C-alpha cells in the first residue's frame, strides 16, 4: 500500500514558518497555510466537521503573532488530536512555555533556526548557505527528520533544547550590537570598543546563567565562557583567532537595519528581555543588558520618526 502524503499545517505569517513550509512542499509534503485560527472556529463551537484541517495535520508549524500565542494555542488544541507535534517558531524562550501550558494535550517542539530566512531570499542567497535546524529530540521528530533533510535542512535533534536556545540567544546579542553600532558584523568585531561591550554583555548573561542549571550550547566553535576572553584581546590577536573560530558566524544573524519598530521590539524582547527576566527571577540586576535595550528602543523610535517624515514629504 502506498504511504499517504503527510500533511503539515502552517499557522501564521512568520517568515521562518513560510520558509520551512515552502521547502517541505517542494519535496512532496502537503502544506496548508492558515493565517489565523479564528477563521476556522466560531465562538465556542467545536471544529467544523468539514474543515480541511480538522484532525488531519501530521505536523504543525506554529508562527502566529507573539501577542496571540496563548489564544491560538488553545484554539489549536480544539482543532487537532491529542499528541499532535507542534513546532514552535515563536521569538524568545518563554513563549513556548506559555503555549505548552495553554494547550498541554499537544506535543510542543522547541526549534532554533541557525540561519536567517530573509538572507536566503536575497540575490546573494543560495542553496550553499547553511540551513541548520535544532529540534527537540522526540519520536515524532525522528520520524520527520528525513523529510526536513530532503527539504534541504541540516537537522540536529537535541535532548536539551533550552541549552541550545540560550546559546542562540547569546549569539543574537551580537546582532543587536551590530544595529547599535551602525556597522556591519565583521566591522563591529574589528572595533575593540564594541568587542569589549559584547564581552561585558556576555559576562553579565553568563553570570546570571551560572545561578541556574542551564549551560548555553556552544555555537561558535569555542565554549561561551571563553568568548569574552577572546573579545578582550588586542586587535592583532583577536583577528588571528577570529579567522579560525568566528569567520562566517555572522551569516545567519538577522539583519535588523531595516526592521520596523515592532520587529525590533520583538528582537529586543527575545534577547535582552529574556536576560532581564532571568535576572528578576534570580533577584539580580542586568544593567548592561538594560542599557542596550534602552539604546535600541531609542533607535527604533528614531527609525519610525524618519519613516514618518519621508512619508509626509512624499
């Protein structure tokens, strides 16, 4: 008997989910895109019997607006059978915990995309770019691993995804510093003053994580606790080490230079916000992270004002 075609449901309009969904579709998977779940359910009504997704999705890519996380998770649980795997593509770390609490009957999968889908859509983007996905190691994802790899992704299944998420968050801090500096990634690292600021941010975050059981995953080729020491080296020594350990590491970072105020606010919340919440939970402070977040919010307001002035002039 011929194996049935698997069905993937993509919920929301986030670029990561669209990118993964389209890639899976191109390798023979049926992919249904739904912008929002409210359109499929009436108030208080069960899932319509004739719904095209009622009980039929084998995998869900969950990328709703972050503000709609809780409501969408609860609606999704009404639509799909118990245990359906749902890959959470929400920014930050805590939103997955919210979704899992709101819809505990679904099987929530942590995911970290170690690349920026927007870069792949640019003219210089190509299939040669590394498209790595870190996913929770579950029986469902072991079943799906070959399909993701067929779709062109390098997949690593991880038992400790929280470690991967924090490792990725520490890397994402450099993308925020790139925006604050007004330089490109490699240019920012070439300026020792900016390297020192990144080192202090990492010291602060790693100091907070030391008060937990979380050991951030090594995503740079060297342990995270070694990175601040490398960043503090003089230009000549750092350049020598960076060529061996950090070359190309900025390729998968998001380009925030053209981000609108909401996207930038989300990026700040998903990085600085997570560190600040960790500090509050430990009864500690994170002044360097707070300072960066405040600086970026000033930049966001200035970008919004500049766009408003351009629109007014036109």
